[in-house]
C-alpha cells in the first residue's frame, strides 16, 4: 500500500513535468518566459500537496531541468546564459520544500486533533460505562441483597411459595448480573484487541440451532420464525464469537419488542457473502437511531426499564468487523427493524475422502 | 431395595461453592467427598474411588487439567469440569484430556445435576452393555447396525454410522471435535472440522424432525457435539 503510494508520487512528478513542458511550448509564442516558470511552480505545489517530500522535490528538480532545457536561452541545451534564472531554479526548489513542510505539519496537527477527539470519546464511553454499571448492576444487587436477607432473617415466617419466589429472584438477578459483567468484559477485550479469532470451518445452520437452544427461555414470549436454507456454504469463522453476535441480536429483539410479536431469523447467501438477519416487529426505532444503534450504550429505543447494558449490539458489530463483515440496522416498511450482519465466504475446503 | 449411595468427589477450592454443592448433591442422595486442592483431589480419587468427580479448572496449586490426567491414568470414572467463562481454551483442553462434560460458572444447580445424572447413567449403561438407542421415533441397534425411523428402515453410510456410534458411546455428554475426528476418520484428520459439519448435517437430515433445531444431535458451539437422550422411561 505505502510502496504503491510512493511509486504513484514519482509517476505524478514525471507526468506533471511533461504536462508543464507541453503547456509551456504552447504558451511560448504569446507569454513571457517568467510566466511559463509559474506553470512549473504550480505543478510543484500540486504534487507537494498530495505527496510526501520525495516526489515534491523530484518534481522541482525535473521542472528545473525541463525549464532550463526547453525555454531558458540558449534553448535546447542545459547552458544558462543569464544568471537571474538560477534564482528561478532556487525558488522552485524552495517552494517544493516549503509546501511539503506545510502539508506535513497540517497532517500532524490533524492527527493530534483526531487523538484528542478519540480521548474525548473514550472519556464519554468511560462515564457512560460507569453510569451503566451503577444502574444495571446495582439494581440486581439490591434485589439480591433484599431477597436473600429476607430469606435468612425471616424465612420461617414466610410461606413455601414466598420463599421459593424470593430464592428464584435471587437466582434470576444473579444470572442477569453475570450476563452484564460478561458483556462488559467482552467489550473491553474486543476493544483492547485482546481477542484472537479461532477460525474454523463452521455451519451457520448449526450456530442458529445452538443459539436458539441457549436462548429458548429468553425468546419464549416471542414468536420466533427461522428461515435457514438447507444448502448453505460453510464459513471459516470463530463460531463461538459469531454465536455471541447472533445471540446479542436476538436478545436485543426480545428485550425491545412486546411479548407476542414476531422475531424472524433469516440466513441467506448473497454472492460471496453470508447474510444473517434478525427482524423484529415492535415499533421502529427513530430515523436517527438506525445509524447509531450499534454504538456503545445506545439503547435504540428510549425504554430505561428494558435494561441491558446497551453493549450487546456494539459487541455484535465488533465481532462482525473482526471477521471483515458489516453490521447494519434498517427500518422496515411495515414498522419494525431489521438488524443484519454479513460474513465473507471463502473457497470451500476439500471434501472428505 | 436400597442401592449403596453413589459417591461424588468434589475438587474445588472455594468453600462457598463447596457449601452449596455439598448441600444440593446431598439432597439428591449422593455422598460427597471434598478436596480443596488439586493434589489432594488426585489422591482422594485413588483412596475413595468415587463414582464421579467434579473438578474445578481454576485450582490454586495444580491445574484442574492435571488432576484429570492423573485420574485418567487409572480410572474411567465420569469427570465433570467446572469452568469460568474466560477459560474457553482450558475447557476444551480438559475435555480432550479426558473430562466428559463441563458446566460454566455461574450455573443453575439443575444444570449441574442433569449433567451428573447423565454421566452416571452412562456409566451404568456401559456396564449393562446396552446396544439399542432410542430417540423418540428413531431406534438405533448398534449390534445389528440398523436404524429405524417411525418403523421404517433408514440407511446410514458407514461413516455416518461410525459418527453416531462415537456420540452414542458418550451419550448425554459432550464429545470434542478432535475426539470425534480422531475416532471416525483417524488421528491425521483431527483438524478437519468441516468433515464433521458435513456429516452431522447428513445425520440430522436423516434422524431429526427439524435439522436446524435438533432435539438430540446438539451442537456445542466451538467445542463439539452432544447426543442428548430423553430420560429413560422407568423400566
């Protein structure tokens, strides 16, 4: 990539010099020779703006030589009659140097600016994370402390049903909390690049089957429709991570749409990609949110009580990106939202003997 | 008739976790032997000869995987591993080292008890030498090498049959990709996971009502497969 870019720069140097010389030859009859020098200076500036110092300097050198040979009397030789043209040459080289330096410093400043913005974004995420921890983790903790202390202190006075209900809520909240913690850790690992993909040939149909089994309880209040064609190519992916990505989309659909609505899970092949789509039919997210819904801590729909650290979709997107795929959300014409991700296909492995 | 109580060895360093496991396993009628370190656990397995071992992977002294290897040197007792979410790799290593199943912390007690029962049932079935497997309307006779679905014969290719047999040998428990590949195709194919994807799909199409949402031939994503059998009818 970088080598190709440098090569391109030198190609531009040569092309610009040739173009200026041709333009100069055309101008010669009507313009002063000093104005022709200006055309070369323009070429030097343009190249210096787009490419690093090397090509800029080369353009200046080539321009000096071409200008000298073609226009400076006596033309057709590199001899210089008038000493004042040496000044023209010096200015051309100086312009190349100054513009390159200028462009470089602007680029450095832009990079510094970007770093600053990134830092601000990190800070925003950190405070959102803290806010989310205090809400999403403290609530279950409060329930667990309350319910378990009731059991411990006055279990004998409670009916068997009440005891069971309290114990059950301790369990449910503990599970919910463990889920949140796992998601926070997972997001941190994904962000730090601490996750190495363990790619292996996998079947998307199998992943669909296992995620539906894992989330059976979570999806029990929705009508889940599964559309997986029987002939799908295998994909070389980290199956555990992609299972998480798909699971997060399904959990998102289940927690943000009313009970009884349809959640449709489709897998299809489109060219050299596999597309996995989760459609829900519970109130479309607002226009603005479609673009941002995969960002961290965006809940998409303004329902505080629906819960979820808001990390599920961000984790999904990070996993999909690691696989060189894309995650996106779209409003559907009839209301509802389609969340989808793609996974690139590779040539199939050799079949079993 | 009162059978002798089955003994379970519990190798776990966290006293709070031992506390609730001891209580629940006790209620289920098991006798629990507790070891708080890996070394102690490997020794207790030899002296107490339990019917099953539950081994935590995150032990303070020696790795849970080492405990499993030491037990496997002399015993085929079922071993269930307790692993944390962050221990994906060592979980697979433990299974490849000879553990029969795993439960990820935090788990519901019901989940662990179901695994324990499946593992013990398996041990009993091996002793009894039963060669017929029933999954709803499917019946597999491993001696006669025949499969029937709804009373109709189903043809399985030799490889499909070997794969089904490899899963049935550990019925109810997880079998890693590597083990299945080594057993069905030989040790040189331990990394050819796509063979499994292709043949599991064929098996499910022949034996499952809905191949995408199987009821018996389950996928353990990233780990392997599990043949889940319905609990045996009181016989």
